[in-house]
C-alpha cells in the first residue's frame, strides 16, 4: 500500500465535505456510460481512431474496474479511472498497434527517409522490422537495390508517412477525449 | 511530454527499465493525457512497474483485438484495485 494512496484517502472523508463538493464529485464521476459516450463522440469527428472492438474493450475495462473501486472515495476513484482510460487509449495508438515499424520514432523515420532518398541502407538497430522493411534492408545489404525497387521504396515511404499521420491524429483525438472527460459534467 | 511528468519519472523512484518504457510511451503525449497519467502515478508510485507490464499487455491485446487477453488484463486490474481498496 503506497503512502500516496494512504494520504489521499485520508484527505477524503465525504462527511467532512460541503454538499456542493459532494455533488461535484457525483457529477464528475467517470462512469462507463460517460466514457462510452465520449468515445462515440470522438469517433464521429475522428473516424477510424478506434475500432468498435477496441472501443468496447476500453468501455468494458471501465465497467469491470468500477466495482473494485467502490471503496475508494470520490477523487481517488476519479484519478484511477481517468488514469486507466488514458493509458488504454494510449495503448490503442497505431504507434504500438500496427506493423513492425511501430517502434520507430519520428526522428528515426526521418533518417530512414533521408537514407532512402540518398540510396543508402539505414541499419535500424534492435528494431523488429516488418517483412516489407526487412526486404528493403536486405536488398541494400546484398547490393541488389535496383530501379525496379523504386516503386516499393516509394510505397514504403508513403506507408510510413501515413502511419505517422495516423499516430498524430490518434494523439489529438485522445487529448480531446480526455479534456472532455476531465472537464465535462 | 509534460514537464511535471518528466520530472516525476526522473526522481529515481522507478527502475531504469520502467523509466525508458514510460519515456518512450509518453514522449509525444499531450497535456490532458499526461496530466491524468501523472496523477495516477503520483497516487500509486509503487505500482508504476506493474502498470508498465499491464500497458505492454494492453498494447498487444488492443492491436490484435484479442478479447480473451483483454478480459484477463481487466480481471487482474480489478483484483489489484480490489486488494488495494481492502488495505485502505
């Protein structure tokens, strides 16, 4: 049991709070219904940010943990619920969810792009590569890089750029969603 | 990354591996998300390593849309918080 949790619990006697503050806790409670509604709203403006299955999984998590959090009081329960929702939304980012190039940072993507343009092989150390990226790397290593590879190289670059756009869109969408959950009544 | 969160992670209360993991996950995350995660870490500093393991499993389950794996994660999460609530 952490001291942090102990101290937070200690500060939160519901009896000692004015009615207005208790009501604020109630209206600010992060319920599964609120999480579901916020995700649906986000999906209307940011289509394909989360699949239906992923949305259901995240709302299901909020439902399942609500019972376990019953004994925690207002603010603590809210902090845990919001934190878990934030982490799950983050875990659903295409940065971690799609393809093997998911582990590449924007800086690494930029290096790869520059290397490709210069016709050089970029050794992406300790990265798990997609078969597609492995193939390109292998062609470089064996000196088999030819003009006919150009099409697949451009396709790969487009794929990486598109992937980066998806990551950025996801980041913006979850920021809006978290703001809505934190601020909404 | 939100500076407050970065400072929190740098305090040395977490392992090098946990620091590297959370640094990579949170480096380009914007304010409201960082803020919520910081509050959670601040509340449960002893659970940051456990949250890391859960986060890796969540990433894999969400990527593959594996409901069975997800339900196990959620069950473990609920048990962990149930245990915490009993010790309060």
